[in-house]
C-alpha cells in the first residue's frame, strides 16, 4: 500500500468512526501521512449540542467533553493506523478551532521510516526563521524551549515539536494534578500570542489557515501544527 492509499484509507475510517461516535457527518477529512507522523485535518465537525454550549459561553465544557470522546475513540483509531502504517502509535495529540470549525489529530509512529514521506523537504527555506519565531513567542508566555524540531509533513502542513517547555510553576501544578487548568490556560495564552503576535504568513510566504497546539505535560513535549493555504501547483 503506497502513501496515498494509506492516507485515503485512514481518512475513510476516521470519517466513519467520528460519525458513529458523534452522530453527525463531517464535511471533510484529509490525512497527511509520512514515515513518522499521521496528521488528520478535519473540517466541519460541530454537533448541535456543542453549538448551543458555545453560544452560551461554555467553551471549557465543550473542550472537556470532546477530549473525553477523542480519548475514547483513540484505541480503535490507533489500531487502524498501526495496521495501515505497519507501526504502533507512540503518542497522539489533538486540538480544535471552534472559530474555524476545524480540528487536528496528530499521531506519532513508533517505528519511524523516513522513506515513507510525501514530498518531504529535509531543510525547507523557512526552517531557521520558523524556529526563531517559535522561540520568541514561547518566551513571551513561558520560556524558550530546550529544543525545537521542525518537520514538513506535506507542502501544506508543518509540524513543530518543542521539548523542555515547562517552567517550574507549571511542573509543580502538573505534579499536584492541575492538568486541566494548566492546559486550558496554556492553550489560551499560546493561541493568543501566536495568532496576534506571530509573523508566520511572512515566514511561509503564504497565508496560514490554522494553528493547532497540544502538550504532553508528563513528557514536557508540545506540538504546533501549521495548516497552510494550499500551494498553487
């Protein structure tokens, strides 16, 4: 099975799984898969219940409920990806833009195979400038990460992995079990900073449609996924 066939199969299954668990169809599901990650980009996925809750200002309730449901479906999705990609899933991340009605699921493969990439660029023209901008914005709300890695999953999808990001007070809050409050606060601060203060359209030389964030506090890892405006071929 080639990379495109694998992506199409994962997209079809994800559509079916979300419809079965959430009870509503999604507008579009696109999968970008390479030898290390599978990124699922979802458009038009908001239930009637969530719409009502958002209108009433209950964003935290929607976030918490969706995270629980995504966590519940993840074992099944991980199993499908393991079969299709011939690798167990090491860890997963998710984030949602309720303003754009879009979402992202990112699954990191355990057996990384760089030969499976789809047009992957090892050293894209923007890499150094992107790392510099991510460092600058990270420092505004917490600290400069110990390590920043960039990866082009597709011409329109760029992944940034930050390691060693938490400051001492965040580590203490995590140890005391305040993960929910910490994640909600980090999401609000980082999304605001990156959206309002970032210069990413200039760096990528085209518009950025979505920026997604997620963290694994126990491992002190954070990911950022940039969904770029489709490049004209």
